[in-house]
């Protein structure tokens, strides 16, 4: 039972990671993730039951089946998750475009967490230092 809960937590963690690293999902993205999460959870429950039967024969084969199911879920999420730009996370990863810190900040702002804005802070510091330098030059 504990292992099943850990697998379900892994399903939720994968969904959370995709939401955090690819937050520009557009209007359909939230619906996609909220529908996808329970569907994949049910799928993992059934796979876990099958893996439990396989573990009677071979423990590594059962563990491999569970890992393959999580990998399949991550692949399908990456390939089908809607994005505002129309480019799926899988295509972005294939093009070498990795998630940025700004993406994580955008995801946090979507759920109401106000974090620091490193780019904004840097701009403000540059403005301050530029003003100081201009005053010295006058």
C-alpha cells in the first residue's frame, strides 16, 4: 500500500513539474492537467496491480514495468501538453530549449506565490548605479 501511495505521489510530482517548468499552457492547460492527473493515477494503479503479479516471478521486471509506466506518462505529457505558443514541451526539449528560471517564476505567480523577480531587481540595481555614475560625472 505504501508503494502505491509513492507511485501516486510520483504521478502528481511529474504533473507538478510539467506545470512548473512549462506554465504557459493557455486556457486549456489547467483543464488538461486536472483531467490528466486522475486518468494517469488510475492507469498507474492498474499497472501497479499488474506489476505486483509480475513481481512474484521477477522483482526487477515489476520495477521495470512501473518505471516504464512513469516514463510513458512523462513522454505523453511532454508530447500533448497544450502550450500558448502551440509548441509542445517535447518539441521544445528536442530543439534544445530547456525550461528557464522565469518559467518557474511564472508558474508560481499563477498559483498566487509572489516571488522575487531577479531580472527586475537587476534592472533596478543597474539604474541606481547608472544614476550614481552620472552624478559623479557632472
